[in-house]
């Protein structure tokens, strides 16, 4: 795999990212605010995308957010929203185009987050380790680092080719349908690929946009071993944002500190 596959940068579908209205896209917001309130000072968010989490956390906490995102397509959406937002949010949200596996902002933070499985957009374990090393260097000694990855499933013949609709909405005179189509799985290298598939129906005409997304997945012991080797301490771990036990949820959420 290339370091960054084009599809992971949402070349074709970034402008439809914010139409997703599923509850799972909202369930993490107050979770990240809760841990923000245990800290002070600026917040670092990696892989901020279009600002879904950034705006909410900045508004609820009044804090400065330093947001790093690689995709120029996602950043275009982020900038468009920021330009028409409250003036205080415009002052508090600082956007940086950059690689979350190789960055240096020259400052430390009490709170660093990588929301919504974004660590898994890095296509190799080596890239993830580089990212986490950068996190460690930017984290204050008393700081908190929170991230989420999904719990692996069974990637067999029944998984391949399956299409799941994420949303089907009406926006103005458009009907927008987003689905994911399972495309490929490599259980040795532990990554999967799926198509981010957008159908837009307008005035009887259908147009289609799609990106092929590549996601690295980790077993529980895989990610724990990485964190331990980098001298992170896992203080809390959950299976979902309602804080159910990690064995009982589809997510793996880790609240980490140094040493």
C-alpha cells in the first residue's frame, strides 16, 4: 500500500461528508467535551476532517483548538464552515494542513484527541506508530490522550461485496444516498477496503461519486502492545461512548496518559 491512498483523502466525496445524520456520528461529541473539561489550555485534534468534532468542542469549552488534517478536500469544507461561523469560533479554531504521522507544532497540550477511528486511516502499523510518537512528544506530562478505533469483525466471503446504506436524505431538490460497499480484505496485513458510494438524484438525473477507502485494523492486543511500547499508560478503556465495558461494544476507546 502507498503511504496515503488517494481515496483516503476523500477526493470525490468530501463535499457529502457532513450529510451523515446517523446517531453514531453524534454520540462521541459529549464524550470528547467531558475529557476536555478535565484539562486546560489549547486542544490538539488530529485528522479533524471537516470539523465535525472541532466546532462542537470549541463551542462547548471556549478553548483554542489546533486542528491537523491532510486532505485538502476535507479542509475546503472545514474552511467554508469556519468562514461563516461565530467570530469567536473563527478566533479559536486554527486549521493546519499536515500529516498526522509527521508533525511538529512546537508546543505541548494537556488534551489531544484522534476522533472517529481516524488513526486507522494511516495504512500501516509503522505510520500509526509514527503518529503516536508525535502525540507523545506533544502531550504534557499531566496530559490526556483519547482516541477510538473499531473492533475488528469477520472479513469473509459474506462480508465481501455487501452494501450497507448509511443515510438516505432529501436536501433541497436533491435526494442523497450514501452507502458503503465492502471491496477487499487482507487478514494477514490486517486492512480492509470499502467504497464510499454516493448517489445523488436530482430532477430525474442520477450522478455517482465514490472513493475507495483503505482502513488498517487492530486487534485489542495489537493496539495495547503499541501503546505500551511507546510508554503510554491506558487509564480507561471503553466499548462505546456511553462507557460500556470494552468487551461489550463495537468500538475500542482508549484514554491514555504518559508513563
